[in-house]
C-alpha cells in the first residue's frame, strides 16, 4: 500500500512538472508573438563604436542595408529551398535603395540636417556611403532599411613577412 502511494505521488509530481513546462512554453510563444510587432519599432542596428554619436563633426559613414546584395540573396534563397531569380533579387536591392532615399528625406530633411550620399553599393554589400554630422546618425536609425553603420575608414593589408 505504501509503495503504491509513493508511485502515485511521483506520478502526480511528474504530471505537475510536465503541465508547468507546457504553460511556460505557451507563455514564451505568446511573448514572442507580441514582440514581433515591437521589433519594427525597436532597433537592433549595429553602430561602429568608433563613431561619437554626440559629436556635431561631419563624418563619412557606410550604411549596410538589411536587404542582401542580389547574388548573395539568390544563393541564400537556394540554400533555404526558396525560389528567387536574380532579376527579383536585383529589384529588391533597387527598392531598398528607394526606400532608404525616402527615409533619408523624411528623417533628415525634416530636421534640416545637411547630408550627402556619396556612393551606392549593390555588389559586395547593399548600402550607401554618406557624409553627415555624427549626431544625425540617430535620426537614420528610424529607417527600417538600416542593419549596420560603420565609420568609413581605409583598411590596409599588411603583407606577410617573408622569412630570410
């Protein structure tokens, strides 16, 4: 009789633990669904730590868009088993530049912030080079196109030392 009581108690405890696990999983899934709407309103943009966002000094930055370059997008789609033609990917890149241009006008022109887009990139990365006051970068974070912002700096390859 005592052995059956212990088995019953262990069974009840396992059922409670399993039920709690299901409740936790459901709560996590509901929280993730709620956060999906907030993702559009919050930014997870990488900003180069070398950039002083409080400075009014004019700097040149590279803005990396979320939309992948066309050839990279096609290859990523192929790996995922999703059909995507090069033409479709190129159109997406073109549209990402148009959306960013519209965002720049909306967020920078509205505040009368001087800027210039000095170069557009579409092959190795999808993005632009811009010249603007560093403090104006915060306004660009409102654009849904921006994935990362880097200081525009020259990088030199140091050749390996040849053994003598």
